[in-house]
């Protein structure tokens, strides 16, 4: 199966079996999503969703978060991984939005990555989820699935290299959705240890299934 055929196989499968693919982070507006994505770094969405309601109740706007002190905010996110840094990042992010962006969340990668706690992956999530821009956030799940299936070349050894190949090969209109297809597939089927190849709907297009699973 050629790479082009692999992509079409995945698209056909997911369009039929996962026509609605969205983030599992719970949010009501761009501000809430930005906070949630910053908190989700090296932390589960489930844990983040248990935490954010308390943050949003106390800090319902960017302006109110900008006025928070470290000692006020830290107790609300202490159960999240790296709470010290993330507390500083959230307060710094809110302050920069107020001072540099008139209290509004920008929708370009270059502007978003200026914010404390926001790297390229987070910026890609925000722009693709909120604005449906053709940006591909590559987390551990996307990276793993892409490499195992063979959607990207062996030379793609970094998240950025994987991102560029995925963006090049998925139709532009589907990139924002394909991001979630790959994340959810990696989270529940193509898991890191003992992937569930025997119940995988894209196994016929997968290099790992052919070269590893079937040979066990």
C-alpha cells in the first residue's frame, strides 16, 4: 500500500467510524481552552477536566486571571503535573494577553507562541480547534500512531518533522479533524504498550501490524 493509499484508507475509515472528532478537554470559550491546553502538558485530559471548573469559577475572564497571585492560583492546580511552572505560566499568559493583545487571544501561531506556557503544539491546538485552521498538533499519541502506521518517513524523528509530513499529506480541509482522529486512536487503540491491533480498524494499512504484530 502506497503512502497515498494509506492516507485515503485512514480518511475513509475515520470519516465513517469517527465522523465527529473533537478534543476531550471541556471548555466554553477560547480562554478556557487555552488554560486547559496549557495545563494538559504531560497530564491527562481527565485530570485537567477535574481541575479547570474550580479555576474558571474563580477566574472567569482573562482580566481576572491576570490579577491572580501565585499563592491564590497554585492551590487550584496543585494536583496537575508541574504545578509551579504552570501557575506562573497561566498568570504570565493572562498578563501578556492584557498588555500586548488587548485582552484577546490571537489566532496566529507566531503570536500565540509568545505567550508563557504556549509552545508550537499548544498554538496548533488552539488555532485548529477554535478557528479550524489547517494546523497539526503533534503530541505523543499523534507521533506514535504516525510512525507505527507509516504515515511519515523514518527520517521524521521530531514532532515538527512529523507535523510537516502530516500537513503535506492530509487534505487541508481535514487537517483539524485528522489531528483528533490520530490522538483518539492513539489514546484508546494504538496505545503505547500492547497496542490493540486485533481490534484496530486501520490495521490493514499499518506497518506495525504487518511487521510486528503478525510476527509475534
